C-alpha cells in the first residue's frame, strides 16, 4: 500500500481566523463547547469510519487510514471559524433544512450569471426574491489553461479561478450568501484532475508516489482489457478511455477528455487528499459539495467501471469525516446513471442515510422530456415506479435542465414493460428534440452521436427544447409544466439559470474557440439582466414565481414525505401522490396539448372526493365534472383537502 502522506496547504486567511473567544480559550488550553462536540462526534462516528475503510482497503490498512483521516478532521475542526461551527450546530438541530418546501435551488456559472464572485454577491437580492435558498455555482476553482471542460479539469482545488476572484472573495461570498439564507454548493471534481494539477505534474516528473495517484499502464495490455467493457463518455471528441502521455511514458486513464486524468481511489492517499480538500473548502463556507461524476471513481476489470460498491463506501467515508469535522456539510451525488443504479447514491441497505444527502433525479428529468414529446405518461409512470423511496433524511435534486446534455437514460426493461421499443423510442426522442422529426417544436442540437450504440444526446435550453424558439403557442405552458413537475415531485428543485426567463439557445455559442467543439455551450448563455428587469412576455417568470410561492406553503411537499406514482388512468396525465399526516396531496399534470382528466376513482381512493377539495395552484376548487377533474392543455393541479 502506498504511504499516506500529504501536506496541509490550506492557508487560513485573515477573514477566517477563529474569532477571539475560541482562540483565547484554545490558547489557555481550555476546552470549548465546540471541542467537546467534536470529541462526541468522533466517538460516535470513528468506528463507522474504520469499518468502512476496512471494507475498501482491507483490515491491515484500515487503522492507518482512519488515523490519518481523523488527524485531517481534527486539524480542519481546529481551523473552523466560529460562525461555521455555529452553523454546524444549527444544521444538527434542523437537519431537514434542505428538504423543506420553501427550499429552492438555482444553478449558474458565476461569470455568466454576474461576473466575478464579488458581482455574484451583488445579485443576492435577485436570488432571494425568487426564493432561492441554495446556489450551485459551476466550477470556479482554478482550472487548467486552455480547454478545461467548463472548469471540470481542476488544476488547483485550493485557489479560485483568477478572473473570478480569490479564496478570500469566495469566503466573503459564502458569508454574504449565508447572511441571506442561501447555502453555497460547489463542484468537487473527484474522478479526475487536470493534467496540469501538481499531482499529475509530479507524476510526469517521475515521482512514483504521485504516479500511484493515477491509473498508469506501460503498454496497451491492461487498457485493452478494460476497454472491452468500458463505454465512451465523449465518443465524438474524446474516444477511448486511456491517453498516451510521453512524459509519463505510459497510458493514463482518462474517462472524459485527454487532459482529465482519473485519480486512483484504490490508493488511500487519494482519499486523504480529497478529505482535506473538502474540509478546507467547508471552512471557507461551502455547504454542499456536488460530487461530480462520482459513479466513475472505482475501476473494476470486466465491468463498465461505474456504480461499483466501493463508490458508495468511499462516499460514506468522506461523509463520515465531514460529519465529524464540519457537520453542516452536505453531499450531492452527480450520478447520471440508469434508473436501477440511481437509488444507491442516496443509500440503500446498510448505506441508507450514510452516503449523499442529495442526488440528481436524472430519471425524472429524462421522463419529463419523454412525456412532453410523446404526450404520454405511461412509460414515465412505470419507470418512476421502479425507483424506490429514498431514505427520509435525503432528497432528490429535481431538475428539468442543467448545464449538461440530455442522454436518454430509459431502460430497455421499462420501455418493454409498457410495450414500447426502447431503441425506437430513444431514436424518436433524439429526432424530436433535434427538430428532425416532422411536427417537432423543439430546437435542440445533437451532442455526441455514438455510431456503435446509435445514441444521440441532446443540447439546448429548456425554452428552446420546449418550443419557444420555434414559436409554438404551447411553449410557455410546457416550460411551466416541466417546472410544476419538478416542484411537485418531492425533493429539492433546482432551476437552471435563465430558465425562469425562458432563455433560448445561445446562437453565438461557437464564437468562443474554446467552446466551439462542445455544443453544450448552446444552453449556457449569459444572463440577460435587461430581460430579467423587463416585461415577462410569456408569463414564464410570473408563472414560476407563483408555483414557488404556492409550494413553499404546502407541507405535503416536504422531501421527507414519500412520493407515490400512480398508474395513469388518462394516458396523458401524470399522477404523483405525496403522503402527509395532513392528508394526501395529488399532483396531476397533463402532458398533452389537449384537455385531459383526473378520473373520479383516483380522488375516491385518496379520500379527496370531498367538498373541501382545493387546487393549491389556482387557489380554488378544481373544475369537476361527474367527480372527475378537467385539466386544460399542459395544466397541473395540486389537489388536497383544504378543509382539514
Ligand atoms: C459531469 C459534469 C460535466 C463534465 C463531467 C466531467 O458530468 O456535469 O459537465 O463534463 O462531469 O467532469
């Protein structure tokens, strides 16, 4: 086993020196209440950490790695500013803060949203006004120069991209946001580092310890054996999963681009490095870590090298360390994987409640677009029924669009179960959303055409995919429909920047030579502040604000309440039930451009056939005909018994 060594290079800037009371107490050798809490948490969690590490690295190594991680946690806790220690206490007292119906997320590139980090701080009133309590800023740590996959090729985790500001600016921003009730989420890219990262540079310079941070092979024998079962993430511009590097004189594992070197998590030194990075950033005020491409971090010959059991063990180890040193910290898994693999990221079996607190509900996002294109909810209902209830302490991050392309993660089994040819349906969706299908109102672009599998993923903004660019009269209703689904499903809904304005594809996306090869930039336009301040021509902003406001007052939409997907009666209407002690809430969404119905039997089975039946969205009784509820095109109702 390579030795576990690392230098703690976090500098404690002026703004983060622990306020005087604690420093004084520490200097006089007295134990503060925070230190006592740390000791309690250590007692409670260390055995779990040890057991987890034993499962990954074996009994012989587990103690040494545990000791190293505890030392990292201790040092980080000692350096943790008092305001963040108080936040720790608050979060422990109110652990459901991110599950509440009033919680809404927003995701943006700092520069495209506002400019520098200081400029982001000047835009908090816009976010608060929208009700945002969680802000995911896209990668902002120092990336490699040149192509860097939108910042996902990090050269230095301990500094900020110079054009955005400094670590002190980041600290100031988290403080400002926290003051406004907004938690900052940052990407933790932990599958790979940039070829220019100091670990990679040392490896290239011949340091054997750092070479062991990566998967390097002298010849093609092992890479070829892995390739036999490995898919390709970017078959168009980065085919294959290994890259020859002259300086290394070896083939290095590069799942994504040639300049993103996968790190070797089988080496415990790597785990220790990332634990230190997480806690350092947590001490700067980062509250949520988006675990980028987490599915890929463990490699196993003969598999697709995704979703391996060790992925969850390692997440658990990192989370346990964070719980000990900085319990306010949450993890959000970015695992864009098939529906069968997704639940494990929120914890199943012994990992329930012990891995990530949040995970992207990629399956729901894909089904939103599938429902809109086909006007049929039967596949979506079946597929969503297969996803088990997540642990009640966790939440799905629900979303309709993000900065990435849409890949049609629809399983063959789910499609076949409802009598659909999976291949033909995926082809239809790519045709529909690239605008190639006759009658399509969508204006997306094909991203990564995979000749081997026939897959074609799709780029495009929510508005352009929903028909706004094509001038379709139902476009605004579809945009609001997609948002109503993510807001009523259960979880923490995250709005992608500009979707609240109906922002369309960026026609100039390829003008920047660094972006020209990657059409995902078409759906990453800069924020048009003029439009944000101007009128709302399609009523999208007003409609979304209304939905957010209604949602925040509905306890049924707390993420801890279970979500049930009911078998559709009308094939055009998605039926989502939220169970709550106050009584059930039925979210019914018409995915078609025609009038549709919620059948009377649904209301009967839910005990909602009462005089007090209300639609929270309209604030009135629903439109009942013989006990059935009429839904206009693309309408959503949130029905509950208002008399209780
Ligand atoms: C994640 C990011 C994506 C990036 C990839 C590699 O999937 O969302 O944008 O290309 O990771 O880091």
